[in-house]
C-alpha cells in the first residue's frame, strides 16, 4: 500500500519530472550516491548519531533502491571469514572477496566459466516474489562498498522513503548481468571467439532483465517514480568492446526496458561508468531520459555534452570528485557554477561524477551543496561563469 507523500516530496517530484522533461523547475535538483566510508566520516566529524540518513539530513531530491537481481535466489555461501575479510559465493555464482577496509570487492572466480555452462545455466523466475517481498542475501545490495547479510525486503526500502523522496527502482541491463555471471575476461574473450553463440545468451539475459523490470514495477504498486538501469560498458578511454557488438546484442535489451518503463510513466536514468560517448546517439534513440554519472576523469564534460546533444537527453552527475576533494574553494566553486550552465532550460541533475568518497570532507561537501542550491535557482544567474548554451 502506498504511503501518503509530504508536500516536500511532491515538490521534489515535480522538480525531477520537469528537469527530465527539459523544463526549468524552481531549482536544479541535487542528490548523490555516497561511499560508506564518506558516510562514516560525515557522521563522525559532524557528531551525528549512528544511522543518521544523509538524504534526509540534507533533504536531497531523489533516491534509488535495489531489488534482488541474482539469477539464482539463494543465501550467500561463506567460504572464509575473519575480522579483515569475507570470501563469499553469491546467487550470481560468483566467488567474491570483500576486504572490509577496501571500498570495492574483488571477483575471484565464476562458477559459470564456459559457454556450455552459460547455456545450461537456469535462472530463477524473475517474478519470484522473494525478490521484492522477502528479506535475504543478494549480491547487488549485499556485496559492494559494504557487506550485508539478509538484506531487508525491497518493498520495505521503497515504503520507508516513498513519503519523502522520489523513489527510483533499478535493474541491470544485459552486459552488467553478463559480466557478473561469467566475469569480464570471459565476456571479452567470448565476444571475440564466439559472438553469435554468446549473443544468443545475451538475448536470454536481456529477457530476464526485462521481466525483472516488469515484476519490479508491479511489486511496487505505484510507488516508483523512475528506474535506473545499471550498465557499465565503457572505461576511461572508451568502450570496453565494439559499439557494433553493443548495438546488435545489448541495445535491444536496453530499449525494451526503457519502453516498459515509459509505458508505466517512469523516466529512466542510465548509469554507466567510463566514456561511452560513442553510443550516446543510441541511448537517445532507445529513449533513455538521462545519463549518469558522466565521469570527469574519463573526459566527460556536461557542458560540452549539452552543446553536442542538445535537449535530446538529460544529464545527471559530472562534478569532479578529485577536484572536489583537493581543489581550492575557488576552483571548486568555478567548476560547480560552470557545470550549472548545462541546467539552462532544464535537463540537468547536479551530482558527483560517480559517488562521494571519504577524501571529501563533510565541510567541503556542504560547501558545494549550499552553492548549488543558492545558484541553481531559476532563472539561473551564474555571473562570470555564465555561458551561452543551446
């Protein structure tokens, strides 16, 4: 059952909707993703209670949630655990080492290590209600920046924030699902060695992701306001593999997810790390509403992207966390205000160029947040940083 929404939430929802329609709202939306180490530093240095929610503390503009996307729904198999690390096998059939003092885990091995094994792999029902309504272990929510067993039911995470924030669900597209099942090395090798045979499995995985999307929307019972597609297909210098292969095998799956979301009135934000500019026209053709995170360290610049692609796609992110952490106040201020030019006419959500790390101090984070909220009010007045935009 949906929760009644606050006036503040409705204002955020209108802000997000207008922005993603390329209309100017009251101000530029701002939110972010945060590394766990930053959250710990933030609470410690500001003297906040354990469990203080950064999204509520700063009244940010949107949030994303994670249902169980594991191909096979099962509890983690703990292979080794001590005070420093845990070695775990997940429902993706991946063996992952998570060092508690490291931000991200290491993928050690994959049960599905041959094409024959991939073809024989049976997926659990994407409509299985345990994915949405039951607590349990799942890889995406449980093994990443942190480590969590028995994650709470996804529907509860939606209900907990629905009253106060626009809530986005999320789903992995074909490549994000594939590499988590077979590993990046096998993915690259099989693209080269057996493209058609692998392609048929990609089609099957894309169908699984599409059904996960449909089931998630139904399970939410009207409480979703959008969808994030997780899909890393690029690195710092460009695509991980040929755009031709992506267009043939992965793009149809992305478009199918976007179409289903749009049928339910849900805008789609695609999250892809690295520099994927070679397929931006394809994202536009597929109907993607906004692209995130626009990594500055991969050469992405939201002002230049706006000039190149106009109003055909919105943008989310691009605040350089390296500069945010180490630059002078004036350098950080200049960068943030320049990027706000991309928000002219709507179409830009201000965030970091991936997630806020712990080398950014709480004070420096607040410095940028206050600046964007002050200068991001429409009509934008950016002074010496004002640029002509299409």
